[in-house]
C-alpha cells in the first residue's frame, strides 16, 4: 500500500501551523515546513515561525536552518524535504508538510527533479544592478515579454526571483517555465493528501493579516528588522516580506506607520498570489475556517474519507 504524506497549504495567516502541529501530534509524527521564509535564522518574528508552545511538542523540520543571507533554491528545499519525508516513512510515520510556498509544495507533491541550471555570477550581478537602477516593474515587464507565465507569478518587489528568471534565460536560452516543463518527474513513492485552509470572505483573511502584523510589531519585529538592517544583510531572507519594508524607516525615508502599512499591504498581496496558485490544484480539499472553525475535526474527517475512498 502506497504511504501517504499530508500537506497543509493555503495563504498566510490562516492557521496552517496550528493545524499541522495538532495533526502531527495525533499521528505521532513530525511537521516539515514548506515556508521559504522560515528556513532562515533571524526572521523568527517576521516569518511567524512557531514558538515552543505552538509546536505542541511535535518535532518541526527545516525551520531556521540557514544563515540570513544564504541562497536557497527550490531544488535545495526539495532535496532536504524528501530526506525528512523518507526518514519518517521508513519509521512507519505519516509526514505532515505545512506551508504556503507553492513552489515548495509542488516540488514535493509532484516529485519534480530539477534540471541543473548554471549560475553566472557576472550575469546575476549585472541584472541585480539593473533592477536597482530601473526598478522591479521594469525588469518584471522585460521578463513578461520572455516568459509571461513565470512573470505573472511574481511581484515587482521579488528581486531575487525576477533576477534569477532572467539569468536562467540569458545563460541557458530557455525560459524558467520551459526549464520546469522539461524537468524530470518520477513517482514520488507516496500519495499526497492535500488540505487547504482559506476564508469564504476574503476581507476576513485581510483583517487577520493586518492583526497579525500588529502582533508581530508588539513582539519585537522592529528590533529584529533593525538587526538585519544594521548588519547590512543582502540576498536570501533580505528579499523576503517582513524586514525590507522597514529599511526605509531606518533610513529616515518614511514613518513607522507607513512602513507597517507597507508590510500589511505586501502581505495581503502575497496572500492573494498564494490563493491564485493553490486554487489551480484540484487535489486540494479546502476548509473555509470562517465557516468551519473546527479545523482539526474537519481535517480528520477529510483524511478518514480519503482513506476509505482509496481502500
């Protein structure tokens, strides 16, 4: 019988962390993070990484494992996460993968074996300088002419991924979308069971996001972001939502209130992109938490139902 891996997915601030921990606790298993921000140290507050009380005593893998400025690709993530999945399956446990980074989720669920792509430092540095000079809108517009599908998944503020997509094209002659298409796929060795959390009322999600940013500020987000700014960190986590919105405040270019509102706005836009990404996947069983507040009960019902269907 093919083993199962449970995926808890959806936009930010919906309660994926709590549900994943509760499920893994009942299963006697562990949670594997699929969050591209939580892998970095120095972003505990900004990434909403779980505190000890939130992990419910359950082991959490791939959280805060890299230095702030490290480079980490989806291929790197897939290799590390598959190793964790294999360890749990070999121990007879059902892994629970939780996160909102769509690329990470699909890399695992579809077992994508990424083709090696050459890195050209000179091309990357040139494109990075162009981004700084011309702005994200300009380079994203250029990418759209080359690879519309990849460009539509990116935000103008996502410097790292825009530069990387253009770099791939310049160094290989293939678009990032084409690279993904020809990447090898083979059986994953497990059956993904995907559960998504969302809200029937989009405004309730946005209100929850705004409230969570306020909580982060009270927990010390400003101090965390200031430490990264003072260290002059670049790359990796510095390009993620959560810290960079405050750098202008530290430079005296905007007020704290303006920076906080910018973070809320960027996070709401990110949640919208996450929803667009996940809504394309027909495998996901959706729970609307404003209609069904008992997330654990409903998730267990879905798991039980799928078990019977697959029997």
